C-alpha cells in the first residue's frame, strides 16, 4: 500500500483492488497548503474543524466517517475510537482511526490532545504505521507524541500536524519531535510504500514531503 501526505493531518491511503481513503481533508484558505483535488471512496474526519473536516474537497466519496464504530468498505476494515479532550469544559471529541489493508494496519490519531489510556491503546490493536500529530497547538506536542509512540510501539511512525513553510497554523517544528525520538535531521521522501515483509522490527520514523493536492 502507499501513503501520501498532503499537509496538516491529510493523508491518502491507496492499495490496488481496495478502496482509497483520505483522512482529515482541510480547508486550505484556513490552514494553508495547496487546495486539495483528491478522489477517494472513503473520507474520515477526526473532528469538526476547518483543518480536518473539509469533505467537499474530496471527489467520488461514497462513505464519510465522522465517529466511532467498525466498518468494512471496499476491502478495508476500519476501527474508529472516540477520545475526549481533557482540557477544561470544552471537550472536543476526537476520533482515532485504524485502517486494515489486508493485514497492514495504519492508525491516524487525528487531533489527539492527551496521551491515550491503556484501554484506548488496546482498542487500536496492533499498529504497523502510526500517523501522529507532533506540533502542539490543539494536539500532541513533541514530548507527548514520543510518549504515545512508546505506548503503541508501531513499526513505522509518520509525523503530521507540525510547522512547515506552507502552513498558516502556528505549530512547533518537526525538529522538536525528532529530538524527542533521539534523531537528528531525517531525510524526507515523497510517499511511503508499505509491504508486510518490509516492516522494520524496530520503530522507524519516516518523514514525508507534503504533496500538492
């Protein structure tokens, strides 16, 4: 399967003969980056905000998922788990998603704000690829993100939701997270192709370049 990042928390997951998924499509007028011109059968929304819920930006959609549940669409098994913000009275609901493409599992943590509970982690099951916010703002900062990585123990970590030259949102840089993970500057790549046989034994951080939508 192939994972492509379009900026902020928006990814496209594709695999031949399976439904295509787009996560957290954004309104580029609000968050920056290029306007999205994507096609996918499935769109998932972690929470209702301009940076995460612009479903109209994706064409050809037959299923939009915005909350908890279990789904099987076009050969893809999707587990959606609800989390709450713990900050003050304003409990922003956030939905985490795990996508299972024939045994390769990809978890998208949406706008997760706090380190998840043990039961929330267990609900995700085995995670091969973790798409995790690392730039703070309304979601995990670098230190919390590295704690979540050690809890979930994925094979591959792809950071998202951090400061780039294209974003209008005030977020921390990727370097803070890389330092927390004990890494120096990491080479980025345009997309990631994942196979079961190619999964690393030790957790590996893969940095993606944001693509034009």
